C-alpha cells in the first residue's frame, strides 16, 4: 500500500551538494575499513576446515534459531506495545517509553545481570517458578532467547512506533466512518500501512539479536551446543585461536549481509 | 589511585563484536583519573606518570590494593588496572594495546607474549595460587567434592577450557578421574564466581583466592593429589610508555610489602 505517501513530489537532482561528499565518503570508509582489515587477516587457506567444525556449525545454528525466535517474540509483543505508545494517551506514557528503551542504553552485561535477578533460580519471578515447577531459564536456549529479546525488542518498538506516528490516520478515520470495528481497522488498515516499518523494525531487531553478547553470556552462560551463540564463540576463540575467531566473524558478516542487502528497499520505504 | 576496567568488554573485542554500550565508557574515566594525577606534585621517588597494568582476573582484589599502596608510596603515579582472563589480556597486548605491565595467571600466556618480543627483560614469578571448589554460601546443593561435578542434576560451572582457571580446573578433574557435566564455560573466573555467588550455579572450580575474596561463597578443599598449583609471572612490557614506573611496580609486587598484600588475599608468596 503506497497510496499513503500521497502525490509524488518533484525530486531534486540526484547530484549532492559537493560539501556533503567528503564527510559521506569519510564516514563510509570508517565503517567499511574494519571489515576490510578483517578480510585481510582471514585465514583463507584453512577457512573451509575451520567453518565445518562443530563449534562453528552449532554456534551458527543456535544464533540463527535464537535471533529468529527473539524477533518472533518481539513482533508478537512489540507491535501491540508500539501501538499503545503511538495511539493512546495515558498518564506516564513518556515514562513507559523510556522504560521500553532502557535496554538500548543499558550495558548488555548489566541487562544480563538484571535478567538473572528477575528470572534466575533465586530471582524475583524465577525463584518461585523454579521452586514450583523446576523450570529454569538460565543455562538453556530459552535463556539465550530471553536475553536476545530483552536487548533487541526496543529496536522493533521504536521503529514501529515511528511508523505509526507518521502514518496517515485519515484512512483509519475513513474506515471507522464506514463502520469498521477497532480490531478490523487495526488488522485491515493500520497493519498494512505500517508494514514497511514492521519489516524494518524486525530486521533491526534480528540483527541486534544476532550480535548479542553481553546479556547472553551473563544470563544464559556459555556452553557449546546449548547456549554458545556465534558472538560467544568468537569471543572465546579470539583468546585461543584468532584465525578461527575471524572465520567465525566472517560467517556472521556474511549471514547479516545476506539478509540486510536484499531488504534495503523495504527498509528505505519505511 | 586506581581505576578499573573489566576485560570482558575490552576495546578490541568491542570493535570486533559490536558490543555497543558495554564498551568504551572507561576511557572517559581513565582520562579523568590521569588528569587528577598530573595535578599532584611529585614527591621523593621522582616517579611521575600513569602506568597501565594488565592483570589476571584472579588478581583483581590483590592488585587493586597493591596499586593503591604503590601510588601511595609514589604520589605522582597513577596505576590503571585492566583485569580479565589472562588469555584475553595476552591477545590485547599482542594486538598492540598500550600496557606497561603484564601479570598472568599462568606461564604459557606470558611465554606467548615473550615469543612475540613484547616483554622487556625476564618475567618473574611473584605469586602462587591453587584451586578450590566454590559453592553458594551455605552450600544449598550439599556438594562434597570434585565427584559431584559429574552429577547432571547439579548446575555446574567451569571456566572456559582456554583460560587458565579452566585449564587448571580440567586438569584437577582429570586427576580426580571425573568427567564434568558442566552447564556453562564462563569466559573468566570472576564471572564464574559471580554466578555461584548469586546462587545460580551449585558449584564451580575457582582459585582459592577467589573464595577468600567474598563472603558470598563457601570453599570446599580439593584433595592435594588432585589440586594444581598456579604460577603467576609478571613482567614489564617492551612497549611500556613508562618503563621506569613499570619496573618499580614489578619490584613492588616482589617486595615485602607487595608480597604481604598478596598473602593477605590468599596467594602463596613467590
């Protein structure tokens, strides 16, 4: 649904003001150079061997599964939250938004410790749950997913809320005058209208979850095949075998680019 | 005067992994500390400046105190401590991190730094340590010894296999004939200790000095024939910005005063 963007405005020439070019080029160089350096240090000759090791394949599987699960959970919980923040006016809304964004500024290690205090075996909620059912989040894949969701969810909420705020509400009003219920309007009008924002938010959320380290290692621990995701494997490999660490990072970079590059246009549409 | 930065979010790794907010904030603190130091006028020793000491995580408390005592003796001197797994510190040094002194929890990491030509002169053994089982205060899971580490029903933590405490711990388990069923391989000994202290793990193998450092855990002796003695070497680094102060700090660690501090934290003297 592109109608929401209204009539196409005349476009300024694609040639940039010359003053923007040097800083833009410099910024790009700053962002790309580290990856070039990474490629330059990569152990190309032993790459295949390094990447087929169980350490890598298991970490990659855990990373993909947990990042995807975290994105799914963030969508299910984050879109309604974003709607509440964008469309309703309740006392303390700014405070709620601040709380939602907190994981973005909190050092992830602190976030992991906070998760432990809440959902650990001796935690606020985790304690009673563990005593009652024996269920334990830390040191399990569920713990990794929880840590990823905690850290990545705000990215989705922020993006979707911004999309909702900039969406043209007249379509919703029109639907309402035509007799559509609130749920129908949300499903049939609002959701399709902000779909690009939702996709962009989900991608950001997924990317953040994929690279998550601090909260994961603090809350879920580190065990190969159970909780050791790619960033954890990279961190430990960096200390014992730098070649392997770089090889692992390249996989992470490749996977991310494979998702981020095709989604570029969608993203910009938001 | 001591400032602190934990290695987990060490700068180089931050860049490699994109750890975000967990990293980098220390720089501001360090600059602040350095500035206050410059204001103080030099006294008798004639030493004036700031040194950075890279110390094994197990030395955290002892070296914090030693650094304070050292800068008290030399009022113009500020000691900045960067503590973490010796392996991580080694990698940082090899990657060109600005460090003046390296104190490792085992000789092999020091040897690799020597091989790379990064050590000035000869390293000296300045302390010894041994292992102990740490359990949460009160030992809620009734852990009795290394044999319990094979119990799948317990939540067991070790240090990662590549860091010294993990290497020593596995050696002890091996000597006891125990195949551990651990739930996490922590990146350094302090993070393992933290999880035991929080009651999230039932037991872990740490250094005797770690048990002595906190009331939050109880120690269980490891039989002498299974235990491992950890040797701690210290050296001035070849690229030290302040080689004279660095040498004085090493000398202090080996002096009666320095050794007394180390002993008060449970280390055996050189």
